[in-house]
């Protein structure tokens, strides 16, 4: 092996992850001769991971194992050990339960050396397990190759807080003293990323997939990003964001610091708001207080940029109310795409406001926002019948803007959640009611065209002015709705159909073809009755 071509140290960190750590290490070694060494840092595991790594190192000269004598409680300290031990010109990071796809290191190294960049970054995909469905992380940032001469020229870089989809010049990190926070510090990569950006590196961006982030929602020990049931997770997230903001502001990077606040409003605040209804009253109260305290540190300019964005309206409602309120409306507003549910209140001077109880939160920006960008509220109900099903979609008025745009029709697609394929495509004309504040479209649905699986409804509202708006449909609940039904099916004999409401409130559908599905449902019902 030519040592001059072996320029990368891959740091793999792990704690009590024996089922997965070997796959992570092998994926790093499989990158080929560009990897000079793989440094596996075991954070004082108790499940045999250390012995497993030692066994792999005995057979692979490029693998070095560092055994930490005491568990650090976080990810930062093991990664710092890797930075300090790295012998190659470049270093990158890999978690024990993830993998590097083939060619990742070569692609990043070619970008870094070809562009003389201190940092090279590529696309990360979140792979849901066991389904295998992949969701790109910050896809737009990595849509095409680019060289960013300074982070301030592309503030969107702040939104990609991951450290694992990047290759760093080792001497760049050491020269600027860039390390992760030590010990137990959730969201340590927020701080590390801010320190990197504050140092002003040249950054090469590539569209190649360079990291596969495995999402295991049913794991016994959830990852930090998934373990959000305790309010301490939210506290840690706000503290990490505040630390990142202060690092960038202290480096004189006001634009990047403001981008940290924008990311919080557009991403974190919306994500956690969507989950509030699932939490206990104690959690909601603590979350609300923490959020109000953190948002009070923002200045007016943070809300002035893109004031119509849903996250900024959520923030204004939280700041205006000392106690949790309007959680169903806030959840829908925080959804993607956003939905603003009725009622649509007005002040005494006819100015649109959030509600009559919170007149200090104006929403008059909706009067000038293009109709195809409005947070339209769409309801839907699906009623399975012996001969197929009937789908009704309802579009609500929004301060007169919907009528102004002239809703014409809707297109509905049933999209398989795991496979991403379209099982059904339907079109229907929107008809206004007598009062002019509601438009409805009704169409029949051939459920036999769907196979087994979970189906999300994607709705496109088309206006006579030529524009359109993609939305999700809010699931209506009521007598006879969201009930499991068995409908005849020519090919399968019977089709089990279950309309349901997702955590975000949208209408979705589960189907189980054949008598096997019926048998499984009966078994589950009997089990619940016996329990």
C-alpha cells in the first residue's frame, strides 16, 4: 500500500453496541487504500464490544482500538480521542450503529484535495430500519458540487449540524483547537460544527451519498435524536443551540449566528411542537417555560427574516401565552407542509389575528403571501364500502385568499410509505358550499388497486390562476370514521382497510389483503379482550 495515497483516518466510536460495531468498522475498512487507519474508540463497553474489536484488530493491521477506562457518558470524548490519535492528513467520524457506503471516502478525499478545502461534505441519508426507506438529510445543500470559499457565503451550512458526513483536515482541527464538548453533552455535534464554521474553512460540497444513518425506532436504547420523551432532551437541545450561537457570534460571524436561530425556528421548534400533544401535562408545562425563556433571548431581527414561516408564528404564540395553549392548531401549523386550522379570527379593525384570546399575535402577512404558499387547511375522510370506498376532501377558506385564487380541483395520490411508489392517482373537481368558505371534492376509490402496506395521502390543490399547493390532509374523526373495515376484493377475497390519523394529524391508510389479514386482526382483538 502506498502511504501517500492513504490519507484518511476514520474514527469509529461505540458503547455497548456489539451487534453493530463490527459492521461499522468493516464498512470503513472496505473504503479501500484511501483509508490509512480505522481508529475504534470503545467507551468502556460492558457487552463484549471491546473484545470483539480486539479480535478484528488482530486480523486487520489498519485497525487500532482505543479502550477508554471510564465511560464518558457522551459521544464527544471518544471522538476527541480519535482526533488526538489520528495519524493521517484527514479525519472523519463514524458511529458504531451506522455505515459508510462504498466510495464515500474516495469521493470526499477527491473533493478536499482537488479544491484545496479544509472540509469536504456530502449527502447523508437516514435509513429507517427494518424497512430500508431512505430519507436524504439536507438534500438541497448537496444538490450539486460546490466550493464555498467561506461559510458566511452559504449560511445554510449551519443547518447541517452532522459531523459524520464530512472529511476534515486533521491539522486544521488541531491548529484551531477544535474539539467536541467533553463528557455527557447531548447534541455535541452542534457545538463542534459551530467551532468548525467559526474557523472559516474552505468547504467542498458534493452530491454523493457519503454516510448512512441507521434509524432504529424500536431499539431498546434510542439514539439521542430519537429519545425525546424527557424534557431534558429539549433542554439539552436549546443549550446546544445557544452554545453554537455564542461561538459564531464571538467569532464575528453574525450572519451564521443568526442562521442558528433560524434553524431552531424552522426545524427544532416545529419538530418538538408536533409532539407536544403526546406528552404529559408536566412535560408540556416545562417545555413551554423552557421555550419561552430561550425565545426571549432572540431579537426582533430573528423574527423579521421570513416572518410568514410557520416556525416564527409558532414562536410568537408561545411568547404571547404564559401557559400551553392551542396545541392542536400549533401541531398542524408545525407540520410539513404547514396547515393553519380554523377559526380564522380578526381584530376589531379586521386585521387577521391568531385568535380572539391572543390579539397581540397578528397573522396579517397571510393577506399578501402568494396563495400557493399559504398554510392551507385541508380535511379528508375515507369511508370504505362494500364496493370500494368514498373519499371526500375539503378545503377551508383563509381570510379570503383561497376564493381570490379560485380553487379548481384536487389531485390525490396514495403513496406507499416504505417504497415511495404511487398506488393510486385520483382527480376531482372542487365545489364551493353556499357560504363560500369551504370547497369539497368527492371521488370513489378502488381500494383493490392497493396492495399490503401503509399509504400516505398526498394532496395537490390546483387554482384557476394556474398555481398549485401540495398539502397533506387532516384526518377527520367522528361516527363511522377511522374504523377498520373488511371489503370484498376480487383478487384477494377480502381486503382489510384501516384509515387512521398519524402523529402529525394527517389521514393515512393501512391495508392487509386476504384472509390472513383478517385472521391477524381477529387474533389481536381477542388478545386485547383477554388482556
